[in-house]
């Protein structure tokens, strides 16, 4: 699978939630695009990833 432009090995079964946790990020501080579509946060734990998926994980940054 491709994550933020880099190819990563997929260790099935892996959910979007598993992937986010493996990056050390918090689910409530990121947005996920899966194959060109924004994935609702409520679906992170039930969406299984496939080898040919393309994922973009974008983190929110606070400040002014």
C-alpha cells in the first residue's frame, strides 16, 4: 500500500485505525483520504486496508 507517497508493506488484517496507531498519531488529530475519498472517522476501526490502497494521512496543527 502507499501511505503519504511512500510504499509500506501491508500486514493483514490491518484497519485504518491500526495504521494510524502505528504512526504514533491520534485519531482525533488526523484526517484520512483512502483511494481519493475522505474516510469518516467512525469508519477507521472497521475499514480493512488492501495491498493496492493509497492512503493520505494529514495531521492537524494548532497555533497562530
